[in-house]
């Protein structure tokens, strides 16, 4: 029989995975933005990454998604740590 704490811990793990999947495009956008800003030097593998306005937009959206992910994950990690100590 699964205890209430174990069940809640499994739910937290599912929420963490879901949040990480939703946040993955943010990391990709952030990486593309950094590549366009520092690595492309006018010769990017995609022509849109040569335009600074597009690169800035990628950075802003990527950072916003990553900050949201951080805002959601920190309380989940704290709960997970607390429940792991109880089991």
C-alpha cells in the first residue's frame, strides 16, 4: 500500500517533469538567442538569426520562460525534499 506521502511525492515528480518539458523550448530559445548574439557574426545557420531584433526577441521570450520555470520548480523541489526526508 502506498502511503499518502509517497503518493504526494509521485505527484510532485510528475509536476516537475511536466514543468521541465514545458520549459524546454525556453532553453532552446535562449540558446538560439545567445548563438545569434555572440556566435553568428552575420553568418548564422538560419538567416533570421542575423537580425538583432529577432535575436533580442528570442532572448526575452527564452528568459521569461526560464524564469517562470524557476518560479514553479523551486517550491516543488522544496516540497520534494521535505517529503523525501519523511519517507
